[in-house]
């Protein structure tokens, strides 16, 4: 385990006990938590992107602000729904955010997840072409985006206004190296292999849209193995990255116990359900004493196979609580997995 980061879903609302009551609270607290995480030596600050919900929806202003306030921590998404994106505009935004941060952007992208509206991407102006599915459209947008951030020309130059230039011009700005820091959020073994073949890093969450009857961590470890095998077979020139997400909630004081003791039994095992019409296996949460959690995570074969562990945080409990939670993981749990804090 080389790196740990936090993954915030960015929830906000006026519910009982919420310390993140408005969209402004969610954004400003996200910046403060990233600053606090960097001070702890945590390696990454990642944010979920979800439209038409009280969550963070437009990542690049947030990532740019964090990039300007920090100097070391990786900043990224988990994940951007590519059905919604204008890929060339996204390429400009991503390059600008990466330049502001000094090359620390790690963008997780994917086909997206179930949402609270029907045909949300169409409302944004994006519809599948004849014969395409929503997933096909997301992959088409991804191909154009990745081409654009690689520096390839995408639009015919007009010599009258391009200083006499002809041929295809790339979007600007460009940020060297960004193309190797794109991750695909894969929900199955098949999509992990596809991502590897194209040279994208693997981001695997707490659910897989398939079930073979084995424990979640074993199925996810198989997904990682297949990804690495496919990467090696393609002969890509750069090394792949792999992240997995886990809910890790150490109980070290009375406040932690009030919030999480009840979920230790309820969420302490895998679950199987249906999502988007597919049978899915959901990974368990890790809740309890730090030494017990360290042993359990050491036995999690997918955590051991990945180089990055993303820790989902209960962001509505506020910056102070989540900084304490990350600090407890960094002090008492992560070192047992082979991790050591990053320092400037």
C-alpha cells in the first residue's frame, strides 16, 4: 500500500446533525479537509461527481481551488460521468486545473452510476448516436477527451486568424503528463481489461456489477489481476496505478462510538443486490477498534493488490471530525499495511 487518500461524496443538506448544510459549506469544507489531509501526510483528495443531487457536481473549480491551497497532495475525482461531458471543454478545464496544481491531477472517469433523473445527459445536450447505448456514448466522449489532452489536433486551423497555420490545431492549454493520469472506474472484470488495453489506470469502488459467489475482496482482487495482465500484454510504456475504495471507520473515542458502533454489525459483511438490472456484490464496511481493522484490511486481498486505498469519509460530519478520522487511520491502521506518510 503506497498511498492513501480520502474520497468525499460531497453531500450537503439541512438534516439533523449535518455540519454541511449548504453547497457552499460542502465546497469550502472540501478545500479545508484537503489542506488538513496534506498536513497529515495523506496522499490524495478525491471527490465524487453526481448531477441533479445535493452533492458536488462541477469538479474543476473545486480541484483548482485545492490545487492553489496545497502543494503535494494528489487531487482527483471518483468518478466523472462521461455521458454528461463536452470532451473538448473538459480537456481545457482539466489541463488548467492540472497546471494550477503543478501536475497533481488524477482524474477518475467512467460511464456513470444510477441518477435521480431520467435521461440526464440528454438534458445536458448529449444523446447517443444511432445504434449507440449510453455506455457507448460515454466511451466515445472518453476517446475524444483523451485525444485532446494528448496534444493531438482536433480542429481545422483557419490560416487567416492562426498566423498562417494550417492543419489540425489542439485545444489549449495542454498539461504534459496528464494523459497518463486518467483512471477508469470499472464495475466489472471485463471493463477493467478494456481500460488496461487503452492504457488507463484502474479505479475500483466498493461494488462490482457481477457476482461469482466469492467474497467481494477476492472478486475485486481477480479484477485487479486481470487488469495487470492485460496491461502487460499491451506493453504500455508507463506503469499502471490501481485504487480501491473502502469505508474504514475506527472507533477510538465516545464520539466515534455514537456515530458508528451501530453499523459495525449491520455493515460488517458483503451484500448482494441489483443495480441497473445487474446482480451486484457490495463490499463490507470496516468498523471497530484500530488494531482489529488493521488485521482485517491486511487480509483484504484487493487492498493488498492495489497501490492506492481511497477512504470514503462522512463529509457531513464536518472538517474537524473527518480530519480526526483520517489522522486515526494514518496513525493506527495504515502503517500496518506498509504505508508511511508523505512529507514535503
